[in-house]
């Protein structure tokens, strides 16, 4: 790879990695973007303007040293670029694939603001770490010395795994408990393979296992083991369960066969991708093949559902969202990909009710945007007399997620929660109302981004290390 000068954004246009055409990619679950070739990665990295105040870095939750590793990539110093990237991000190849860069680093790129097209930060980040794995630069976890203290982590999603990585590298004994049969949380069972191929996640899980992290899978805390037992077994505990309770539809006809939750639908599809036997998929209950599919919601989970339904061979796929395109929470890049693949978006629409048993149709009410609410977003208002019927054989509710009632499920009433049901934790230390118990990710923030969970996990690991370094605290355990 030849060395390139920086600040090439005026003479070199933005160019994403090659994207497979919609027709070919709509029939499989492989990732849709190809890898950069070395020269192309260096060329695109060289477009960086090397800002004195890098907004890309300040708008990244992990504050990744983006200008530094872009410059190193442009200069052909890829191993150094990887080391800089890995220093602040436990899973850069995952963030490079699934972060909404258009809302974070790339959306705040200075040359994007000046009309030259953003630096393709996510694609370069992915390229750097994929290359590091291929070249053997990703080193096994090998603590300089073993320490006797142990930490129990509840939840094997990105927050829990990020904390496990930091703690294990410091020599602590780490056990991760998770309800599923594979680690990874939503990285494994929520996000489809066309955005994040599963071997990318399993490779990181294997790295943690080989580094000495113990995984206790198929383990429901509160049923298979008590929360109190986990606290008694470990010197500190980290809660990183995420939020899995789906927000329900509130309309007449809800509850009939054919109306399903997004998390169940996506989990079934991902399990099939692993080669598992999934009776609900084989029976057609969670399979869109040949069906008229209606997905309700406008976030990234809804985008995952509509694009999965296309790949399963749905007859038609429509997405109902109560606001317009400009106000939807999902990634605009994902909306574009979905439209290319044949999804129809029905903006300013919401379900009023459902007919049939199993479901046969959705009564759709049309909306308009009224005055802003307390958050500043315009409030959807029903347009009277504009209802219509949309035929549907499969309705997928993708309205977001809420926290489970952990104090009740775990029999631990002293674990304080907010009025939204999320765990109350100090925003700096991540410590909860219980001594030695910390919490991170969506169970604290509410449904959020993977990159925020990684940041929380890394910060909490540092807080746990500081907590265990206090002799009085250790003695109290």
C-alpha cells in the first residue's frame, strides 16, 4: 500500500466500498458491503482534513482517535492504525459495521459540512480490524498476572463483553451469565447477518473464552440461579442485561396469530442462520415466505425486520411509521437499502386495528404532524376519515423495548430503578444502589446504541477495578 498525503478531499471524491446490487443481496443474509482493497482504504482515509478540533472524535461515544488512525491508514501503517483503534474500542470491526455513522462520526465530519462528502470512517474502521484479524495482529488476552478477585457479569451483550475484556486483561476472574445458548446478546440474535455476519461476533466471544472468561449460558437469573447467589459468589457484579421487553401494540384485534414481536421474529431468523432447528420458523409462524408483511415502527429494529422479510421471500413488505421520513429514528442509510431491496414505506400512518384470526388485514389511520411535543418533535395527529384497509398475513411489531422488572424478577427490592423501570446507576461510576453492583448499557439508558453499551462497559470495568482496589470494600465482601 503506497503512502498518501492527507487533505485529499478536494481532489478525491467520497467512495463507499462496493455495495452488492439489490437483486443479488435480497436472497441471502451475507453482508451487503464488500471490503475495501488496501489502496482504496488508503485513498479514502487520505481525504481526512486532520481537523485541529475533530468533531468526528467528539461525537463518537467512545471518543475514538479517528484522525490518527485515518492518517496511519493513509500512510500504509495499518498495524499501528489497528492499535490506535483498539485502544479506545473493544470491538471496532463491529462498530464499523453497525454504528449509525451518519448520525455520529460521519454526520459531524467537517468536510461533509463543507459539501465535499464525509470521510467513510466506518468502512475504514471495519477494514483496519478485519485486516488485523487476517494478519494475526489481534493478540490473545494474556494477563500479566492473575488476581484472586472475581466479577460476575449478567448479560453477554456488547456492554457485558466489553467489561469482561477489560477486566480479564487486568487478571481478574470473570464469569458471564446469559439467558441464551450463545453469547453476544442482540449482536448474535437481534441484528441480522446482512448487517453483521455472525462469525465476526463469535470470533470475539472465542477470544474471550480462550483468554479465560467463563460463560454460563442458558442461565436465567432469578430462575436457574439467584441474583443473591451471584453476589455471594463474586467480589463485584455488573448488570448488563439489555432491554428485551417489547412495547406492545394497543389496538383492537391484537393477540391473534400472525401478529408477532420483532425480537421473536429476528431471533428465529438468526437461529436459522446458525443452522438451529426452529419450530416456529418451520411452521411458518415466524417466517415471511410468500406472505404480505406489514412492519410497524420506524427504528433500526423495524429496518432489520423489513429487510429480513424480503430475504425470506415475502410477497410484499410494507413499513408503517406514524411520522415522516425526516423524523424517523432509524438510519437513513438503512431506509435507502430497504427501499432498494423492495420495501415500501408508508409514512404518516399507524395501525388502528386488526381483522381476522389469524390476521388478514390492518386498519390503517393516516396521520399529519402537529405542534412539537416536550421533546421538540412534532406530534402525530390522526386525520379523521382517512382510514383504509391494508391486507396482511404477517404483522411484525417493532415499537421498541422496555426494561423488565428486575427487582421483582430477581427478588432484590433494594435494587433501585427509575420511573421508567431502568436501573438507577451513577452516570460516572455506573454503581447502583447496591454496594459492589454496577449496571451498564440499555438496562440503564433505555434502548440505545451498541457503541454506548461498549463505552459503558469499559467505564464500569475501570470503576470495578477502582472499587476492588479499596481494602475496606474487599474486606466487606
